[in-house]
C-alpha cells in the first residue's frame, strides 16, 4: 500500500507537469493558427493506450512514461518526420509562421513550468503559512554529522552565520547552502571563524551516505531499547537522559564522550520521566554503548512543546502570499542553477549524483501529504523548465537558440541542418538519460 501511494504521487506529479508543459506549446500554436497533429501524455511508440481525434489533433496517452509531446505541423521535432518538409510550406505549418510567433510557441512550455511553480508556492504560502526556526534563535549551535564537514573544520556547537557572504536566516536553509557553498562563517565560543569547504564537497558527502549532514542539537530522547540487550527494562520510551554519573547532559551528541570513559561498567543515569527526575542504573558495553535507540525526527510543534526551540509561525492573506511565494520561486530557480553549475564542473564530482526516474520517485514519501506533494511538484516544474532551456537541439532551448539566431541574423537555418541538429540532440539526450538512470541502477546494486 505504501508503494502504491508513493507511485501514485510520482505518476500524478509527472503527468501534471507533462500536460501543462505541452499545453504551453499547444495554446500559442492554436492562437497563431498552427496545426497541431498530436497531443500526447507519454510516448506512443508502436501503439497507444488511448487516443481520440478531435478536429485536426489526435489526443492520446502512450505506454512509455518518459515524457510527452505535441507534434506541430511543419516543424522538425523529436518525431523526425521529414516527409512533410519535402512539400511546399502550407499556411498552417510552423515553418510558415513569422520567427517571433515560432519563438512564442517554443518558449510556451518552459514559461508554463515557471508560472506553475510560482502559483504553487503562492498557494502553499496562503494555505499552510510558514513554520520555521530562526537561525538567530539557535543558542547552542548545530550538530555536524558528516565527517567531511568535520574534516573541513566545522564542529558541533558551531553557529552557522553565513555561506558565501549570504546570511543564513532560517535553519532549514543551512544544509543546501553548505552543499552548494565555498566559504562558511561560523560563530564558535563567541568568536567568528571563516572555513573553506572542499571543492569536491558534494562528491565526498555522497561517499559518506548515512552520515547525515547538519541537524539541530536535541536532548537524548529514548526511542527504544535493543531487545535482549544489557539494558532491557531499564529505560522506557521517551525517557530523556539528563545526567550520566553526575555529568550533566543537555544534548544527544554529549552522551558518547561520557560513556567512552565508562566502558564495561555500570553507571548512574538520571532520566526525565513523566516530567520527574528518575535515577536508573545502566550498563555500558565494551564499545561504550547503552544499546538504546535515539528518537529522532521530532516535529516543530514537539520541539516547541519541549521548550527546545522557538518556532516562528506566520500566516498570510492571499495578497500577502503573492510576493512571498514569488520570492520562494526565485530562490528555488537560483538554487537549481547553482546545482547545475556544480554538475558541469568536473572537479566537484556533483555529476556522480545525477539520478533518473528512480531518484525522482524516491523523493516522494510513503504517505499522502498534499503539502509535500505540491512542494515536490513545484521543484520538479522548475527542474523541467530549466532543463528544457538548455541549448541542446531536441530540447526547447535548442529550438529557441536557432530561432534567436534567425531573428538576429535574418538567416534561417536550412531544414536539413535542423534535421541533423535534431539527431545530434537526440543522441545527447539519450546519453544523458542512460547516464542518469544508470546511476540509479548502480546505486541500487552497489550502494547497500
């Protein structure tokens, strides 16, 4: 059932984005009286799951869920149908239209992608408001979980002040800022310190899977006791460890260093149980462990109820939500371009993290949440828009590049040139798709 929910979200999101993107081409084509021969969700190689002709257009659903397309008469596109180009141009064909009309038809898809993302962010701000932890309210610093960051010079207890000169205003922005950044300013023991991150940070982080990244400092809340362990029955779920052998414990990350000093012995531990201090005698194994599981993943509401952090809550009216949603969209677009920049720089190793459809599928949770669904869909819409703008023949960006050349020089590339460019672009796209999905397969097999 969980897999079905996850798959349903993935297919719904992908279908919505494909249909709206293709509508971005379809509508201006119709406005400029250009014939659209096909409008398809997914590819219909050899056969269709469904199709129906209405007017001049066949609307259908293909069986291969790798995208979708509109087939516009008189256009060199992914269908590679060159037969119609051998006849004289007809008034309803794409090639007969002025360059500025053809340009509008081609930019329509990515325009819809960006508009959709902005509309979703505005809607989410209006519907859900904003819950966040102000970075200035983090008094005791953060937990640095990944060894790569520790080797770079960051320490647990640091307050992350800025990355690449941009001040961090909210805690949830820290991880992405560090992953894409170079210079970090932290406050440590009341003194600001600048730290240079390694160029190949992303590559190193990917090699340290499961090590986490940066998290909030939280108390040690017992999630469960390992069955049959030396401390079975000693701790209860939701006990909060506050002291070990008279050493005060405020945070989870402080426990291991204290236990290291008491390997193979019994210790006195004070836990907070039902809001009261209770002493328990616990055994520490030879590895300095209590064999109990920490309870992670506290919600923002729980963090506030426990008095750990102040949660900033903001609700917005529709008019207030518009500029805030637009700003969120701009931030995501800027972030995605930063990610692309890292990917095309071989020294960063970020290209190794490219993923295909499985990576996209894995982003969705195994439970249904409209808030999560729309947030992921907005992100994918931006990704689709940016990727389609790349100046690769066979993508919208390739067509736009040739149209701008025509408008600037007054010379239209020949149909033969466009056909050959389309073939080159097609092989580039196939190569990128094989690489990205090959990464998924490799990680599934060898990264367990």
